[in-house]
C-alpha cells in the first residue's frame, strides 16, 4: 500500500515564477493537508481539503497561494510569483477522518528553493 | 498566546539508556496529542497517538504519557539505540474544531554508541 506521494521532491524557481507542488494521498484517504516547514521551525498548517472542497485555508497566505484537490488526480499547491521567503519544505499529509481520531500520514515533502 | 514547547532543542544520551522528551502546551485544549519522528530530508512519520482521557500509551520500546492538568506530554524511548537518533515532534489537535495539527519545533535526539 503506497504511502503519501509528493512530487517533485526538489524544485528550484527564480523569483517571479510559479511553483506547482503535487500530492497524492494514501489509497482510501479523502482528506489532504498542506504544511510548510521553514528552516529551524516547526511545521505550520496551511490548508485542509477534501475532494473538490477547501475546508480550512486559515493558514495559507491570502495572496499568491492557492490549493485544490480535484475529483480526479492529485492535490495541487500553487504558489504564484514566488519570492525568496517562500523557500521551505512543503509537506502534504492525508487521513481518512472518521469523526474520531485523525491520524495524518505525511509525504516526503517538496523542497522549494527560490533563487 | 498559544504555544507548544518541546524542551531541549537537542538531547544526547548513551545507548541503552531511556530517552525522555517533553512537550508542554499553552492555551490549547487538545482532543489528542501525537508524536512523530522526522529524519533529515524526510517527512514526519507517525509514532503514537494519545487521547485527552488516556494517561499512558505504549508501543514496543515507546511510551507516551499525557497529563492535562500539567498540560504536558512525555515521550520515552527505552533501551535506546543509535538508530533512534532523529528529531521527534509532538503535535496536537485542538478541540476548537479545526482539523489541522499544531506542531512543536521538535527535539533532536542523538543516541551515542
């Protein structure tokens, strides 16, 4: 049973370009979460999605960042017009929330470097 | 303000000893608390979950305690091995209804052979 998949593992962009990060949840999971980890800092929640719906985007910057989880295909985190401060590791997690526990399983992350 | 503090940014212990890591939280009402392991360049790996009404959970050489009065969780690794060297993260789900986890900054454990 494959775990959470993320690609690319490493992404280099120049300032002003767009970054597109992909996440395929574990089989059977319909809940996806995106977190960002800056160097020497803890993981910070960005957005929580279910299929075709954004449930909570309270942790995501209002500008330049967007996320989607379409009916078919992976979840996408898009960062437009990247700046150096966007350089970080971006982790996706998935769960099969059943109203009780909500263990989140993480992918390997995408390390974004903005030059 | 809300805080999750993992005391000791780094902890070095001798192989075979018990490692004890601390997680303290402020201004949260956790529904449950989880511990993850993270190796350099990798994603966090889930280890244990303990609910607010549980005092202790065990899994092989791992033990977690949860004291809602002290607002603290302790994470123990007994008979530690060099392979246990990693960063350990505590995370909690708040009872406010949000589904996201709040993470501490982690403790980097090094087990010395």
